[in-house]
C-alpha cells in the first residue's frame, strides 16, 4: 500500500513520531498547513483508500483533486497480492477504481468479494464511497443487484445524458446536461434498490447512480485524463483491435474530449470530497 501526502505533512509526521506523547499535543499546533478549506493540522487530515485493479488503472483526476484539498490518498493493489483491510474503520472515504476484471468473477479474483464487504462496511459507517467503471459495478454487487455481460462493449467516447434527478444532485449537478466521456466496459450494472439513476448513454441506460447521500457508482470514466487514457490504450492495443477499435483514433479523441470535461469532473470530485 502506498499513501500520498503533501511534503510538509509527511515531514511533520516524521518529526512528530520522534516526540514523546507529552510533547505531541504541545507541538502539533505548529505542524499546520494551508488547504483550500483553510488551515489544517496533520491530525485533521482526511484519508481516502483507493483500490487499484491493474497497473494502468490509476486514480487520475481523483488523485489530483484530493491532493489539491490536502486529503491523503492511500492506494492498495489487491491484484498484486496486497491485503485489503477487513473493514472501513481505518479511512474516511473509499474509492474503487476501474479494471479488466468482471465484478462477478469472485472465484477467479477472490479479493473482489472482500471489496464488496468493504463497501458495505463504509456504507454502514456512513462514509462516502465512489466507484468508477468496475468500481461502480462492485458497489452495485455489494448492494445485491445484478452485474452482467453487456450486449455490446462500449469503448470510446460517447455522449452521456443526465437524468432529471441529476440537477439536484451534488456531484451530477456539477456536470453538463450532455457531455462526452471515456467509456471502456463490457459489463453493466442494474440500479440498486432505493438508489437514484443519474445518467445514461444510448447504449447503456445505467451510467451513474447515487445510493443514500454519499455513495456514487459510475459506469463511465470521469477520472480519466488524456495521458492516462493513452497509457491504457498502449497497454491494451491487441484487445482494442480485436474489439473493433482503432487505438490511435481513440487517443486523438481523448485529447479532444477529455480537456473539455476536466473542469466539471474536478468540480464533481470536489463535491464528493466534501462528504469526507
């Protein structure tokens, strides 16, 4: 597991750890740092756990936004054998990233079942949860609804349309009514009971939902940047060609579409971080 902190916070932490218990309280006030929400001390710092499902399935804009807000991001790689926590008590928010696995392939990837348990633990503690593509499917599965193979793969850049309910939603309300986004999936989720459907595409009716007040499942990749998308394409060129896609054309589209969405995506992720 790796955790990302601001340099000043990391240095402060190492200094504080050398102090005796009696000194920590007296010294802690000196180890504060500015953030977009004001002055924070090390002990005020929020921690978000990001579960990464492949070498190139990185947090993208999520990591950038959390860094801007001075929120610590800890990344676990269960596909590489790193153990998952048994519950949500050690972090303030949970993000599940995309990946090439299928959410229902728990016999092949047993850690996916553990991730569903983490989602339920976070929800029981009313901690914010965010799922991106595979991550959204895992949230749906944790909430006991079906995830299944789609009739057609959706790979590339297609318009996403918000539902009427999206206008009043904190995250979706930061997004345009119709916008281009990155898609890369062969499975789809149903909307969990009691959840609100927030977005769709022509091929995939269920593109985004909110469960409760602070749990969001996405089918599309709101976290994607042009550089990250190109890395994904270069890592999967044979797969893309077999799926009928043209790798260089996808990279060109990414450079055109994603910068247009980035300001809204950042604003949406900041709203999610506000739940922490």
